């Protein structure tokens, strides 16, 4: 029998927005989210207020407990706000690949019986086509601005009362990410509030982040790895999340240098670039304290090459699966 060196973790029976943002208001002007391209910043106090106002507006609009809201967006500073607003309003959030075709998107909408879509204006055409194919969509909202569509930005001015939803963390589904596993078509994975919140507590000793630390969110939030390691975990622990919408090596390296990133959660192809690509030499990456790789196996020699080049401790490796919320091992 093998036992962890860490203490047993009791189940965290809280709604995910409380488990993550329960201390947000008290963190005040500390930066919660920074756009890694244009520098726009949301403080913890703003994130707390904004997600509550949008939750109120969603409830006034008709979002009810048990509804499914599809969040269809690349990584932006608005993504976490929309996610926690929806769960506070009682909805389950199904996260959608921003590059999904209308047909793929519609299949997911039908499968999870989604009634609402939140997207961004560059993806609006795809969202409209998917809604038409799927049927049953009550409204498409946008995070930014688009003619003819209600905007989450406008919802910040809502004067509606904050919803008080009786959420059962044990039974109520917070997130419905879609995963194909190793084969077949993507399938919806029903993750309750307790599933996700407890896994965050389990991972806390192995994910060294807190106030003053800066985590670079380049892996997608729609995927359970990004949702946990780059959104829920750092915001729960008071770190700052610097958000990039996609991976481009020079943009990635420039963001590490400019924003003094302290921790990277990446996949093996990024470890390869850090270990081998000549562009790395052109940037100051001295703020980095650690790199953790997951999503696929990492070769030991490549891990050593990366840590040696960057002057860091050995690259950590993590394992998990969507069905486990997702993390099970970090070494």
C-alpha cells in the first residue's frame, strides 16, 4: 500500500465560485487577471464585483438553476468572470473549443441541452450557425460588443438583486467539459462543484502559487487542465493570472519577461521550445521559479535540458484526466 506524504484532504463542499473567489473581495486592488497582450488588468475586488453583477443580470434574463450555458471563447480576462457569474446564477458551464466548427459546436449544444451561449464577437458567426443547427438556444450573449447581442460589459451596470441559489455542491454540476479520452467522439464530463473544489484543495500543496506570484495562462481555459491549473487554482490562492489567447513563442517569451512570470504550467511541446529554440536566448526569463508539464508524457532528457537551460529545479510532471477534475499526480 502506498500513501501520500501529504495530509488527507476533506471534501470541499462549496460552490466553485465560493471555493475560488471566497477571499477575492478581501484581496482588494491586488491584480487578479492581466491581458498579456494589451495589459488590461482586473483586480480581485473588480473580479468579485463584476461576476456578481453579471450573475444578477443573467438571473434577471432568465438563467435558472439546472440550465446549461455554453462558454465559447479563447482565453481572455472575461472568461473567468463569465464562468463564475454563470455558476453563481445556478447554471452549469459547458466549455467549447473556440476553433470548433458549427457542426461540432451544435453537437455539443444538443448533447448537453444548452440554452445559452456566451461567446466573443470574432466567433459570433460560428456560434450563430451552431445555435441554428442545434435549436433550443434562448440567447447568444457576447463578452465584448456586437450589434444585436446583449453584452456582458453592459450587464456590469445591472441593478438586479444578486441571485441566492441553493446549490448542492455534492450533486449539482458546475462544469461540463467535453473530452474524447483516447478514442472516439468527445463526451460531456459532469463535474460537480465538490469534484472541482476538492481537487483544488488536493493540488494546493503541489502547486506553489500565492499572492505575488504570476502564472502565465497560455493553455486554453476551455480544457480542464487550463481551467484548473491556470484559472481556478491561481485565483483561489491569490496569484495573478496573465492571460494569452493562443500560443505564439515570441509573444509567450515576451510575456514572461514583461510580466515577470514566476510559474509555468505547460505541455511537452512548450518544454521542447524552452529547451531547444534559439529565440529563448533573446528574453529575460530570470523571474521563473518552476515549470510543470502535463497533458502528455514528457521525456526525461528533454525535461533535464529545459531545467538546465533555464537554471531551474527539475521540470515537474503532472497526470490527470477530465473525469477526475483533473489532477491526480504531481511529481
